[in-house]
C-alpha cells in the first residue's frame, strides 16, 4: 500500500507542467491597456508600437505646423522638419521636465532610428530615380566645369578649416579616434556637396528650369551629386575599415559591385521591363515589388561590405530607366509614404541630435560663422567663375553660384552619417546643421533678388538682339513702332484671331475642341493621292482654295498648354525636369495635336508644371511671349482646379461659384496683354449627359440591355453639326472684340447667328462709357456687299466717340456681309431701357430650340466697367442687394451669372478686349 502512494514519473511531469503553466499565466501582461490602468507613454520593449505612434504623431504635427508659415517664404519642407526636431530636442523641449524621458526615452530611439533609416534607404532610391544622367551627357562641358569648380574650391577650403576643427573638438564625447586624413575628407565632402532634390524644387518654383541658368545648375547638380556620394562612400569605407588594406578591399568590392549593377543587373532589369511591357504600360505591382526588393538587396550588400546601406538604394535608383516615364511612375507609387512619414522622422531625429546649448562660447560661434562663410563663398565663387568662363553674364553667374550653394536634406544626410559613424561630435554636428539651415534658407530669396523675372525677360531680349542693353529701347524698330502707333482704331477692330493660346483641361476637351473647330479654316482642297512608285504625289502640294472653292485664308495657329500643379511630391519635380518627353507622351496634348491636323489648324502643345497659384501668371506670360491674339480659358466643368474631380449635376450647376477657379480666371483677365475669352460649356459639341436606364415590360426576344444599346447608338447618330449663336451687343471695347470674333465664327457654314444691338438712353450707363445712341450717320463702306470679305471700318471715323464706334461697327458689318454669310446671320437693333432683361428673354427664345444640334452658344462682352448700370436695372426688378452683389462679384459679370443660373440651354463665351486696360481704350 505504501508503495502505491509514490508518484510515477509521468505524474510528476504532468504536475510540474500544470504548475508552471499556471504560474506563467499569472504573469501575462494586462490586455485591457488603459482600461486596466496601463500608461501608453511608458516604453514597453514587447509592445513598442504604442510609443512609436505617439512619437511619430508629435513629429508629424510639429513639422506640418512649422511648414505652413515657412512655405509662405518659399522654403523647402526639410527646413521645417529639421527645425521641428530641434524644437523637440534638448535645445527647447528638452528643458521641459520629464518631456524627453516620457516621449523620447533612450530605449525607444533604436526603433525610431530603424524606421527612419528604412525610409532613408527608400529616399536615396528616389533620389537616384530623380537623377537623370541624360542631363549630364547632353550638357557635359558646362556641367563638368561648373560642377568641378563648384566642388573643388569649397572642398579645399573645407580641408583647410578641418585642421582647426580636428584639433579644437577631437576630444569631444561620443567620437572615435580617427586620423586627420579621413576627418579632412569628410569635412571637405560636407562643404562641397549640393542638395540636388531641393535644387530641382527651387528651380521649378522660381520658373528657372527652362532657362540657361536652370539647365546649367541642373546639369552641374547631377554630376555634383554623383561625385559627392562616391566621395562619401570612400570616407565611410575608410572609417569602418580596421586597416588600410581592409579599406582598399572595401573600395574594390564596392567598385566591382557598381560595375556588376551597371553591366549585368541593368540589362537584365531592362529585359524584364520590356517583357512585361512596364515601359509602355507602366509598372505593375509585381514590378514595383521587384524594384523595391532590388533596392533593399543592394542596400543590404553595401551595408555588409562596410559602406552605408543608402548607397545601395541610390545605385538601384540610378539604373532605373527614364524611358516612357518609368522612373516617374515608380516614384509616384513610393514617394507619399516616404515623404509624409519616413523622412520627417529621419530629419526630426537629426534635430533631436542637435543641441544648440553646446554652442556656448566665442570660439565655437567663430567656427560656426567660418563654416557658413566657407560653405557659401566656396560654392558661390567657384561656380560663378566657371559659369563666367562659359560665356554667361555676371548676374547669371552669381545666380548659378547661389543655387549651387544650397545644401538642404542631402547635407543633413551626410552629417547624420558622420554622427552615426562618430566622426562628428554632437557639437560639430550642431554647427554644421546650423550651416545647412542658413544656406538652404538663403537660397530662394537670394536667387529671386539676383535673377528676377523682369531681368530674365530683358536678358533674353538682349541675347536675341531685340533691344539695346543700356537704354532698353528696341533696335531697328522705330519705323515699325511708328507704324503701329499710327494704325487706325478701325483696322485694329477688323483684325481676325490668328494666333491663339489655349488652356487645355482634361474635363473640358470635348466641348473645347468642338469650339476650336468653328474658329479654324475649312479643309484645304487636295488632289487625289497616288502611290509613291508612280512618281511624286500631287497631294503633297495644297491648292490655294478650300473645298468650297473660296480663296484659302491664313490658317489659325493654336498653341495648347496643359498645366499640372507642382506639388510637394518628387514626381512632380521630375515631370518638370523631363518636360519635353512628358509633353510628347501626354494624352491630352496629343489629342489636341491630332485634332489640329484633322481640322486644318496649325497646332502645337506642351505640358507645364507650376504651383497652382502661378497658373494665371504662366498662361499670361506664354501669351505675351507668343504674341497671341487671344487667350482661351475653358471654365472647369466642376468649378474646381482639379481636372479629375467627379462631374455631377450639382457641381455643374454651381461651377461658377468656386472661389479658387474664379480667382484664377480673374487674375488672367486682369493681367493678360491680349484679348481673353472664357468658355463656359453646356453640352457644347453634341455631348449629352447619359440617361438613366428605365425598366419596362418587353415582349421582344431581344434583351432590355441590347435594346437600350441600340437606342443610344441611334440617338448619337442623329445629332447634327449645326450651332446657333446669340449675341447681345451693348457696346464698349469688350463687345466690339466679341463682335469681331462673332464674324469669324460666322464664316463656318455650320453656324447661324443672331446679333441684337440694344440701344439705350444716355442715363442708363451714367458714370461709365456712353452707350450706343441712335445716330443718323451712315457708315462708310470699304467693301461692297457680296465681296466675300469682311469690311474694315471706315478710316474716316478715327475721331468718333466710343458710342459712335459701336454703331459704325455694327451697321458696317450688317450692311457688308458676304453673300454666303448673310443667309445665316441676322442683325437687329432694339431700343430699350432694360437691356439686361430683354437680352435674357431673347436668349431663352433664341437658343436651345434645336436639341438635336451640336450645341448653341451665347457670346458676351465681359463689360466689367458697366456692372453698375446692370445693378441699377436689377434693382428695378425688385431683386435684393445681396442677390445682385452675388451675381456681380464673379469674374464673368452679372449677365453671365444670370444666364447660367437660369439654366438657358446654351454655352457661354465671355470676351475681354486686350486685358484689364481695354476699357480705357
């Protein structure tokens, strides 16, 4: 019996297991979190994500709040990120008791560093994507001279000051004992490097990328970037190597790996991209995964051989092709997470490692000033002298020197590598961070001061030999100028629109192209084509007549510009740098080109990337440079600046009320040197909104879906190509410009026109230009009716009053219409004291009467100087002051607002003659 009480080995094992399990279960951490009293700000090594989220949230909020005011000063985001880190670090918030130990405890920093360094590898991969070596190849001569001079001088000066820094601060804590040669090399690289990504953004924002200054700086910056990273890799290899022979092996291995990537990995990668059609169709998710895996594997290899992992990511970015926009498309897939999360963490860590309190004596501050002066002066002098040797004027040279002195985020990456390798102490690291902030902050304002837009225009005109440099007067243009001054007012009014600048928008392309087709000439008559083997084709030679047998007129030349907003994304900057190739493949621009070829128009197109606030300035500047007769602006279909916003009936109804797009249009109207036409489409060109399908009983064997498809197809085929245009003529410069354009539109055989001249008493337009009174004077005709040409208004009427000009122009055009046009155009005169009310009523009866046509149009003068008279008339209709003001405050005027809001079935074209000052004509 006694023996039966002795436990067996199996029993002992089970018992011990149960006991240990129950003991372990009593030590399971609480799962209720804050519900069980847990403090989320206390660092838990087993659950570090909670504190990491707190740290990342604080850093991102700080950086974004700081970037808002700094962006008004046109400063890059890296400035805000570093300053944010400095504020959160020991310099400011570190003085708050318990802040650093609670939010940034030492135990949590490895996790923060891990995420930040992963982001840094991906960012250097993006930098490699952004570096287009084609710039270096195509501008190699000036790039080498400016780049080398811009690196050699600051490198030499950096080596000189390195002697003092080495001996003064070599005993600072957290540094390793290294020889002076390695220290000198690192300081020289820190002085010589240029921030290529920040440089691209500054050039883009200042609209310098397409200038000679921008091309030179971009080309030199590419070479500077590549050479700088090579030197930095050499420096890191020397620091990490235990002996000289080890450093040599590291460098040889790194060189061999670079050759392997260029001559073996890149061809294989290119084959894969062509095989998967990634170059033509864009990278798939699998291709993105392969590309990122290559970057991480490369970073792993360069890290394990003793070179920093970021060089591996940079090399893979360099070998990625730019053909077909592949580099841009890859950047678009990756950049948001890197720029929005990873980089702020990295640069905030730089700020956390910066302690301004260590700059506590005169010697230290003396070195700070010396470092700033050497970093700026070395770059400025070296690059400026080299640019001067290439034939640039001094002010261009100084601008290039200023831009090349920009340090930015690349400098901070270099400094962080030095801090992690313990080449730099915290004190010297802080000194160089101050230098990077000062030089980066000063780049934009100094460049704007040295190379303003007015100077750029003057310099370009001087280089073309158009002006005298000292006086600014045109060279050899006295006769032409006097001829222009003596040109009669009437001849100006009879001119046609021959050079047109068009703002291309994705959401407006169908109605915009339909309108442009009305302005173009009729197709040119050609002989039948023959096979090349039978001799030269006679179709190569155009006849001088159109298909209708009329003499061929000078073709309309239209230049289309598609504007893309310059955002904080790096892909946006890359589009600017690769603008020629990007414009060549842009579908909107190519559609415009094809449309021009099919409609006998001389067309060209381009894509421009600029901040949204600069859209109007860019269009006006392009119109001025091209000497355009008219700038055509389509109104957004949704009322927003975005081309891809969803088009809904509600947005279309309120599209004139968007303040952002209204400000853009108003800025263009106020500053344009030529006539501006704003096109507000309403199903113009036969574009009909899709109808909601309705279910009904059907006894046919054909399905309901098939039935609907047949019906819609028949509906489309029945739409004809005709347009009816209504034009209320009130008088004034804008209406006269609109009348000229109206006659150009009337030349199209698919167009019918009703033009009504509303004549009022003098008191109606009290305080503005007199209206068009009824006068008995018979206008002099320069062309007989049926001559086939539109008349030039009588040269004997130069001294007539503005009101008389309206009557002369209107009556002259009415009485001298060509025979084929007179059948389709009706001119009327109406005496009234309520022209706005009558015009609205007539518009409702004139347009929208043929729903199967290609869309009707109402043409209006902007008449912004007559708003007061229209307001007074509106008060007689018992409208409230707020209602009148809301419709009068838009850039298109009171009448346009009323037409759109009343739902009149026609598009609207609003014209302003020769910019804001036309009313004083």
